[in-house]
């Protein structure tokens, strides 16, 4: 049991803890993002991805977000995020090498994203919405010397609780925003289907 801010709705209280703390640990503890950082965030329209992107923007970093939907605008608070398509990342600025990749999707494009990390950078592997298996070219990975850090929140619960009050304050103050889709009890099967099809995920 945890005390909640009075300003929280029930929905926010129920849904905020995991995505906000996951994003925080990926961005600040693992990535140590600053105003000089360039960050790539996959799944930028999801809960964790959008929070990670917003946290990076809040410290002045440059943020590129990957999404299957490159046409729909992002929310205003993410308007500075540059959008790349998963299938054609080369349409973006190929000269960018990232200090941090927050990867929420894994899957077939993981090796390519790994190659976009500059020396001294890191990949925070948060999820696997695009597939549980990744293929990595070992010689190139060894030469790049890029750490891939799995963000296992079961092992980071103590740290998550340490930062949760700060994150709750940021949410109620409007410094962070949580992407949520609400379903009624009668629509739980619809929600399950949306998750299984990859159209709805954290």
C-alpha cells in the first residue's frame, strides 16, 4: 500500500507507478541524460516511451521518437520530438549517433538501433512489444562496446519507490503526462485484443 496525492484520480493512481518509474530509471539512472544528450525512444506513443521522451525534453535533450504512425501529431508537450518510421529510419538524420536508446519494442530492428549508439552511449532495454527475439551482429557490437541494460523493474522496486513521490508530484504539476486509454468493465475483451494486436501497450 502506498499513499497517493489527493490530486490523483483513481485511474492515475492505479496506472502511474510502473510506467513513470520505468521511464525514470531508463532516462536518469541508466542514461544519465543531460541537455547535451541525443536520445532515441522507440514506442514513443506508448506510456513508457512518451514519458521517457518527455523526461528527456524536460532536461533539454534532443529526442527522436520511433513510431509506426508518423502522420498523426504527437501531443503538444512532445511537439519537439522528431518522428522516425521503423521501416525507414534512414529518412531521419543518419548522422545522429545517440547517447541513449530507450527501446520498448526489441524485435527485428534492434541490431540497427544498437548501431546508432555513439561511443560511451547505452541502450536501456525496457520491453519487447515487436518481438521477444533479437538478432545482433556480435563483431560490430563488440567493436562498438555498447552496453545493453535490461530494465527489470522487479529487481528495481526499491529504487522505483524512492522516486515515485517525485514522479507523482511532476504528474500533478503538469510537468509529466501519462498516456492512458480507459475501458469499461464490459470492454475488457476489447482491451485484451488491442494489446494482443500491438495497438495498445505501455
